[in-house]
C-alpha cells in the first residue's frame, strides 16, 4: 500500500465517510437509549404481564452494542484499508451478533425465576418453588453452551471432536470434579424428593433456618440470627432434615407444680378448668388435649399439660402460649392456690439438739 494511495483524495474521502457513518450510528445509539427505548419500556409496562418489560430490560445493553456493531459493519464498506467482505470480518460480525443475542437471553434467564413464579401463580402450573431457581440456573448454562458451540462453528471449529475429547477424558474429569458432581447430584436428589421448598423452615445437624435459594452446588439458608449459611448439596442430601414448615400443628408441653398443702377438691377444679380452657380456646387444636394430675414431685404436686396450637408460625405460637399462661395464672389465683418452687424442709431431733448443747 503506497503513500500516494493513502494520501489520495479518494482514500481520504472514503475514510471520512466511514468515520462519519460510525459516528452517526453512535448518535443513533444515544437517541435509541434516551427516547425510543424509554418509550418502548413505558408501553411494555401497560401490558397485562411484565414479560415484555423483562425482555426490554434484558436486551437493553445488547441493543446498545448492536448499534456499534452495525455501524462498524456499514462503515467498513467505505473504509479504504479493510475489505468489508473479508471472511474473517464476516465471521467476527456474525459471532458478535450471536454473542449479543446470547447476552440478552442470559439476562432474561437471570430473571426467569420471577417469570416462572408468576406463570406458576397465574396458570396454576403446580411447579414446586424449589425447582424454579434450579431451572433458571440450568437455562443459563444451556444458553452459554449453545452460544459457545454456535460461535465455534462460525470459526470452523469441530465441536463434535471437542465433545468426543470430553468423552475420552470423562473419567479424569469426574475424578477431578467429584465434589462438584456430588453437589450436583445432591441438588437433583433434593429437587426430586422435595424434603423442603423455598421459604420453608428446616433443621439439620449442620443448619437451622429458612431456605432462600438452591443451585447446582449449594443451598442457602437464612438462620434466626439473619446469617446466610451456604450448605453443599451433597452434605444436605445425606443428612436428616426436619421441615418445621410441614407441621400441621405445634406442640406445647409442660408440668405445672402446686404446693403440697393444696386440697384435693381444689386440685380437681384446677385440672377441670384448665381442660375446659384448652378445649374452648379458638387457637388450640381440639384433637390432642391432655390435662392430668401426673405425679408427686419432691416439692410439688405436678399437673401435666400437653396440647397443640393450630398455627405453626413461631410468633403466633408464642402469642397463643402467652395467652394460655396468663389464663392458667388466673385460674390458680381464683382457687387461691400457690405455685410450688424447689424447696427442702429440715427436721431436728430435740433430744439430739439438747445433748449437743
């Protein structure tokens, strides 16, 4: 390429046109973002569902770069130093567009959990909540794998050979990634057996709290102290899991001790009144109510109480328990009976006392 060609009028004119076209597309990009995209977003919010809004937001940044790529391609038609129809240029342009589409789909899949949740509620698809984030992560992995394979084919890379190579090295890969595979299969076991769902309160030997998320590797649990604990799926799948959210009712069980000087008739009335209180309480489950004079303790006559609240929500459970305790206290006061506390009486032999003196 000679200096005369570079400094010629035709070359400089084409160079100026090329730069002007590229700058014009950059200007179109700003106009699109400032006016057109905002208009499309406002119109999408007026639709019955939020799906179109999710699509617009997911493809916002890829659309910006699409103007740059199209502007670059059109500008190359006048650029004097690079041939627009060069196979490498065409492959790079097509690969860039594929990457942008994959970027937008990946962004959309990142909010697919919200989309799946709303579709599940709207059309009653009966998809378990624990499956939704797992589907979202799987969708992201599929999008990445497909986009890489398509771009590889654009550059004439043998994807089949790569897959065959993975097959030959499968044993080595499995040994190197055995923990990751164990967690993956642990997640599949959790999803298939469904011992809990998103939002459930669970207790295991390693964690106690509310399930917030599950992915390929781990499950995230929020404890009562608001700490976020990440438990590997392989660990969780091999542990005993208590799902407190699946309780149909919640137990209250304790012993109430009264003093030994309580008359038999008063003790009988206390047992009867507490039993009537529990049977007529709207928040107490009527099926299992036990109130009985249970045992002669060292310093008290013990009444055994065992019953269940209808609610399993911890805050409501405490409110019901408090209400029952106050009403039992009123019954004790009405009968003028004293609650016992641990005590011990010592007896001295008067003859022994006189001899010691």
